């Protein structure tokens, strides 16, 4: 495979894409270094600096062509003014995050959200609606095959060792959907 930097067109595109992405919402999100056959990307996620390595061969694959199309679409979303009509009022938003934030605020202003630590904090009506109604409840059988491993994870999560807890959260956070930490 030819050297990536020899294909100057791809090289310039990647540099341009990274420069546009370096600062997002006035915060430095990531930095990068070019090496001979890979890019090192240092990404700050939730206060933790992570290192990702992208092999230059990736830029010759079909996945990259798809990624390129998606990134152009996302740049369009982030760099344009969007309009939304809500209750016959039209609001304009510059940037996708402002749009999403505004929609989220409008939705949250019109609904009530409650959090419970356990079932004992709920009223009988709330228990029936969320947990006890046989027509809507979902019962699942859980079995623990590796008691020792489950006990270690539980101890690490609930124990006083903060480093172990952070490591578990860091290791498994990418697999979680709507993680509430």
C-alpha cells in the first residue's frame, strides 16, 4: 500500500477535518499527531484523556468513504442555522447542539420527571403504573453464572476504593445506553 502522505488529497482532507473538529462549543475536544503510518488522536471524554490510534490504511477502505459522507452531513448540521416550529412560534438555532438543547428544554418544561432510589419511595399508584401491572410489566429471570466475578464487580462498585469504581465505569461506559452516573 502506498504511503498515505503521498496521496496528498486525502492527507489534506483529514487535516482539514481534524482542524474543524479541534474546537467544539469553545472547548478543545481533541488533539492529534501525524506519524508515518498512523494518526494519534487524544480525545478528552468526561474529563479523561484517551488515546486512539487510526491506521492510515483505514482511509483507503469503504468504511472511511461512509465516514466521510456522514462527517459532511454532521458538519452541515453543526454549521448551519436551523429552524423549528413549536406551538406556532418559529425559533432559529445556530448549531446542532443549541437546537437539541432547546428541544430538550421545551420537552422538560412540559413534563415531570421523578427519580427513585427504590420501590419503597413510590406511592401505590406509582408502583402499579411502573412495576406491578401485569399487562405492562416485564419480568426477566437473572442467573449469575460466575458468583466470584459478580461479587468482585459489586464490591468494586459499592466499596470505598474510588479507583476501582472509576476503572469499571470507564471500561463499561461505552457499552451502556443512557448511563446515569
